[in-house]
């Protein structure tokens, strides 16, 4: 399965759009920054998510798990601002 960087970025954005309402319900949000060549997705958590003690759990158990389910090539999701 070969896809362009743009296609992969769009798929990641689409998945983040699906999880965004859950984060916004708690006063936070997530912004896609980039994806590295080894399929690490860099994001920025904002609002309440940027300071929440559970943000790492949310990132790994929620965002990362959802992205990996849809895009198995994703290695991990990292919040660059935590």
C-alpha cells in the first residue's frame, strides 16, 4: 500500500476530526503537526488537554489507538507540547 504524504496527512486529519469532539467536550483540542518518515504522528494538545494530568492516557489509549486501528502503519502518536 503506497500512498502519498498528502493522502496520509488527510487520513490522519480525518481520524483526528472523529476524536476531536470528545476532547472538546472536556475543554481541550488536538492539532495535527506532522508525520515523520517512520510513521510517528506529532500532535499538539491544546486547551484543557495541554494541562490535564490524564492527557498522556488520552493520547495513547484514545487518539493513538484510534489512529492505529484506521492506519496500521502509524507507529505512535506523540504530543510535542507535553
